[in-house]
């Protein structure tokens, strides 16, 4: 467990003030899944990463971005509904994402999931989703912001992590979270490869903060410790799935064998309702 990082917060419906990380960077955190929205300002231009989550929180983030009176850029790490739910509230912004994320949005799948989640959680999100600029892994610019994109697939079939190079901040999407363990819906090997890329980025860059999609902001040292533990877990999942195949175990016993791999840390009830441990065991077997 990473020291001094909260892993259990009570669900609330109020809107907190953003946390100031210095260098023009703020973080707004929703109670549900401790979901983070990153705000960075350079001159009169603003960069938002995954604006979210409740409509009132999104409105506050949009108002803060507009108060700079300049261009607004929105980076989307991946197309899960809790990361795209703020797009429709910022029609004037330039929305930037990877090609696979753009495909999930253009297909209508992301909007459909957003609508279904809104019914489940009682939120009225705009389903007017779009991507205005597609980027690939590598360095690119959003106005005055210099950014490096990293392939971050594995949690889903799409995904980019972003390093704000001048601000010294890494936004890894749904990786390196102190309040949950990796959720590998699109492949254990891919998630392990992403974790290695993130650990490499932590070594290559002079970072001040790591702001995961969920959980408290981390120092680079805290994030590296989490990443190393996550990598051990992901490799153990892959090994257990391979053993199940080699031994010819049928479905149930194979699933139980992989399920026995213990996650590196606990998660919160609002995540655990999705049965992450069992879902990861099934995903590991499906991709073995």
C-alpha cells in the first residue's frame, strides 16, 4: 500500500474546490470512483483531461476553463463513459484523443454506454460526443501545451496516457491508481505492456505529479511503487491463465485457478460492485 494515500472515502454529492498542484495545474475529484479531472492553464489557454463526472462538477470545470477567456483543449484518455461524459458540455473546445478512442466515439458505442450509465446512476449527461483531433503516441502540441502521448491499451481496446511536459504531470488514465487495481478488459499482456511504458515514462521525465483517472494524486515515487506492484500482479495473472491452458483445466476450475491470484491492493465498494477480480480472471483466460 502506498503511504499517505486515501483509499476509502464516503460517497457524497457535493462539489469540492479543485486541488492546486502548482504550475497552473488543478485537479477536481468526484466522489464516485474518486474520478479525477485535470485542469492546466498556460496564459489564457486551458487544457482539460477527462472532464467529469457529475453534471454539476462538469459545469464547474467548464466555467473555470471559460474564465481564462482563451482556447480550451480537451484530452480524452479513453472512451469509457466516466471519461467522455464532459465532452458535450464543452462544444467550443478542441477535443483530442487517439484513433481507437475516436473510433469508439464515432461508432456510437461510447454514447450508448454513456446513456445507459446515466440511467443507472441518475445523471443526465450530454451524449453529443466527438473527437476533433486524432493523435498517436509521440510528442504533439495543443496550443501552448507540449504533450507526450503513450499507448495505454489493455484496460480497454483504446487508450492514451498523457505527459504534460512543461507542467511535469503524467495523466495515465485508468492505470497507477492507489484506490483500485488494474482492470484488464482488453488483455492482460497489453495492460502489462502499458504499465511498463508508464514506468519508463516515470524514469525518463522530471515529473512533479501523477494524476491517475481514479484516486489521489501521487508523487512519481508513489506511482512507481504502484506500477511495480501492478506489473507483478498482471504477470501472475498471465502465468496462471497459461497454466490453466497447459493443464487442460475446464472452465470453472480454470477460472478459480486464475482467480486465486491476489490483487496488489483493495479497492472501494463502488468499484467492487463490478467484480474486478473475477472479471480480470475471465479476461486473462480469454486472452491466454
